[in-house]
C-alpha cells in the first residue's frame, strides 16, 4: 500500500482548458492528469491543501501514490509539477500510472 493517498474528482471535457483551470485554481483546487498504461488519460481535480501537505514530504516524489477517483483507485508516480513563479503554489500536476 502506498503511503500517500489523494482524493480526486474526474473532470469532464467541458471543464478543461485555460479558463476552466483558472476557475479551479481560484476555488483552491489543482487541475491534474493521469496518463500512461493501457487506459486512456484521465483529467482530474485535486484539493490544494491536500496536495501541498503531501508535497512537504520528499518521499512523495519517489514513491507510488494512490489517487482515489470516484470508486476507482489509481497507482501513480508524479512526473511533473508546475508551480506559480511568485507564490510557489502548485498549478498543475502530471501523474503516470505505475
């Protein structure tokens, strides 16, 4: 079992893009994507506070993370993390299936 478990919501195609991502960030959420493996990529939304808390631990970048999307649990590793240049808060995350 992974030490890190994040709760996420799947995003519909209508809630993707620059404007939708800005609205999510204003609501203290972080847009992210899960890709890789045989399954299709899944656009998700993470809670900012939960992600910042996990990022405080350096092991988050090395270990397998579990992301709960609805009833499904994805085992992933973080591949990319974009941060705001001045505030240093996460703006977007990319996860690859393990």
